[in-house]
């Protein structure tokens, strides 16, 4: 099959939307793993709430991404993803939907950051991951509210209301654990140090980030990096915790090169759609 | 007032359907019975999160994932209302949880059965939440006020869960061959445990008579079970599924379905701890609780420090004022 020239802007918009959607889905999925296993009932409920918000955001974003995919010519649509199952659908002329994007792509088509796919480990590691991500998400969405793409601006505005609460939740836990007992102080400091190396990637612009910024759709990541650092610093200070210092940063997720963890997560999440394909649930 | 007049006053309240409130005098056995029943109910909500929680990470679509997650979260909320209601009787949540973990307190045996396929999410919502509603709607008028009020909130959500579960079953029953098979298989496995949820037959239920006298209970186990069977058999028919009971037959005379012998041997064994998942369920709860100990300690320590700090600040303010 001859390669057809793809409209680059739309292609980048698709990747940009998927980056964001995949972050929301994978983070929400990870948090949902806590349901029924939290340290105290109220927190079990709070985490489920936050997980629901993320999966809800992912759904809106996948719907948008699917509509972008469906607008491409069919020849181009078959070149968008590596997934055989997805391409079979497309080659039959079917339109794809939110579930196809969530359940039929393999890890090498996912564009989330490495941070969100890291395992929950324990309460401290979960809180550390959420704190880094929620803070990022807050500034990311704040900026996207004025996106020139009206769908993106609307999703950002709606999500920001939820993420305000997420950020308060994770910041309060950082303070609670930092200020709590010697044990909790040590555990959250260790978790923050450990997860730190996954935060650099949040601000590493991809081709899609750059293209979308130049069109007024995206976010200036270098600007929100400073806001992010300031906020992290202020909260850690209040929590009597130390800002991690390691400089080496892991990256690759946004470029679809993932850690081993994502494959297992997807194997579990996509199991039904893989074992019983092409059915209504 | 003497104990006798206290008792008379209590009896009058029960007789006249005036709800008993936490500050009212109540017989010790009434209090004990309520603590046992409400805490058992709360534990059932919490342990009940586990079999369904299993499938949150494997739900077949994003919509189903959200609905299931919200449902399991609701059950946690029910646990919360019920623990609070029980606390008004003078027992702490920690004590109740301790009783669950030591095996002293029970929870509904239904949650000791495994969730093997996605269809089990349908069967549980439809049958287990359905049976829970039959049990719980009368409890909205139970004699102890805080329990009755908690149940009003719980019942609203349970009927929502029941409809969602039935809708999952309906979707499967209208689906492909393998989906139909999955739905039937789930009904086959969950039917008998669900009708056992109403507890032993009236003849073998030692607490029933007293609980009915105290108006904690309003209907007997067998009455509620019959009501559930009558309703549910029709719902199964409507979506083309077969209830796995060869002796099930409409009885013109009684206006109810006759049904086959319940395997009470299985029932008592699961109660005693021999169900397929008793150990896993309890271990999962103990693990969550033990691994969360340092988190709860930290939260308490931080709260105390914050309180001290606030008190100190207030003192300084009033001194400088
Ligand atoms: Fe419930
Ligand atoms: Fe329920």
C-alpha cells in the first residue's frame, strides 16, 4: 500500500489528544485498583471518586480522538495505529469509538507518561505519584482552558473543577504524611524521591506538543514547569519534606516507549475485549 | 423512673411505632441485637466490595468500568452510614472492624462465592442487590431510628444497583451465543446462594421471633425469600434465562412459586468458613487494614499536631489582643 500524505496538523492534534487521554485513563485505572483495599473507608471512597473523574475525562477525550480518526480518509486511518484488531475494524469501513482506543491499542500506541503507569506500591507511593501528576494536571488544564480548539478548551474547563479537588486531596496527604509520624515522614520522602525521576518527562515537549503550542491549541510546557516546581516546593516545605535532588530523568512514555508495567496493566484492562471481540457489553 | 417503668416506656414506644433514638433507654438485649445486626450489615457492605472490585480493572467498556466503580464505591458509602448508625449504640468502628477480622462478627455469606466471569457483575447486581432490597426495604421502618434512616439512603442506591445489574444481564442475554452462555452460567451459580441470603428457614431462625416483637424485623425469612423468588423468576423469563431449579412451579392455590429444596448443609458450611472464598475475603480485609495502620497513625498524629498549633495560635492572638 502506498503511503498517503497525512495532514500533519490533524495528525498532531490526534497525538496531542491521545497523550492527554492516555494519562487520564492510565492514572484513573491505577487509582481504581485501590477500590476495596484502602487504609480507611473514607479514603477508599475518595480515591474511587478521583479514579472516576479521570476515567470520565479519558472518555471525553477518546470520543474526541475517535472523531478525529474517523475524519481521516480510510487509507490514512489504517496507518494510524499498529493494532491488528483496530485496523481490521477500520478496513471493514467501521467507525471507531472510545472503547476501541482504550481496549484495542497495544502499549506501543499509548502516549501516557511513565509516571502514571507506575504501580501503586503502597499509600505513600500512590500519594507521591498523584501529587506530582495532579499538580501538573492542574496547570496543564488551567492553560488549556484558553485553547483555540473549542472542544479541548471545554474538556479542560470541565476537568479543572475536578482536578482542583484532586490537587487539594493529594497536597493534604503530602502534608499529613510529612508532618505525621517519623515512619510516615520517611515513607513519603522515599516515595517522592523515587518517583521524582518520572517527572521530567511531563515537561518534555513532543512533536505534538510543539505543533499544538504553535497553533494556540496546546500548552507552553516550559512555563508550567516553573509553576509546577514552585507549587511542589511550597507544599513540600509545609510538609517539612525535602525537594528531591536527583537530576537524571526517565522518559519515553510520551514517545510510546513504556516501562514493563504498562503491558501488564493493559493485559488486565483489555482482557474482555481481546477474549470476546466485536461484542456489545 | 424504675427499670420497670423504663421497660414500660420502651414497650409503649415500640407498640406505638415511635422510633427509638440513641438517648432513649433500651433493653440490653435490644441494643446487643442491633449492634450485631447493623455491624454485620456494615461488614457485608465492605466485604461485598471485594468480589465486584475484582472486575473494575477488567470491565469490558469504559462506561461499564465507571458504572461498576461507582457501584462498589456506593457500597463503601453504605458501610460508612451503617458503621455510624451502629456507633450510636456505644461501639466504635475500630471495635467492629476488630470483630470482623477476628471472625467474631459475621458478614453475608454470599460474598464468599467467587466472581468468575463478567456476567457475575450482572448476576450480583440483579440477584444479590435484589435480595438485599427485599431484606432492607422493611428495615426503613425498623424501630431503631438511626438504623431506619441509614436504610432509607441505602435502599435508594440498592434499587439503582439492581437495575444496573439486570441491564448487564439483559445485554448479555440479547448478545452473542457466548454472552448468553455467560449470563446463564452466572445465573446458575448465583441463584441458590442468593435465595440463601434470606437466612435459615423460620423454624431454624432463633432470633426471628424476638426481632419481630421488637419491630427490628417486619417479615420472616421465608416470607421475604418467597417474595424474592416470585419477582425474580418473572424477570429471568423476561430475558430468556432459566432459573436452575427443576422443581420451580407456579402454584395456583398459594399464588406463589413452589421451589426446590435449599441445600442448608452448604449454607451452614459457608457460614462456618468453608465457602470457596472465606479465607481470601477475610485476608484481603486484614491486609488492607494492617497495611493501612501507619497511614491512619500518621493522620491522627497530624490532626493532633494541627490542633495544638491552632490552640497555640489562638492563645497568642488573645494575648496580643
Ligand atoms: Fe449496599
Ligand atoms: Fe448495592
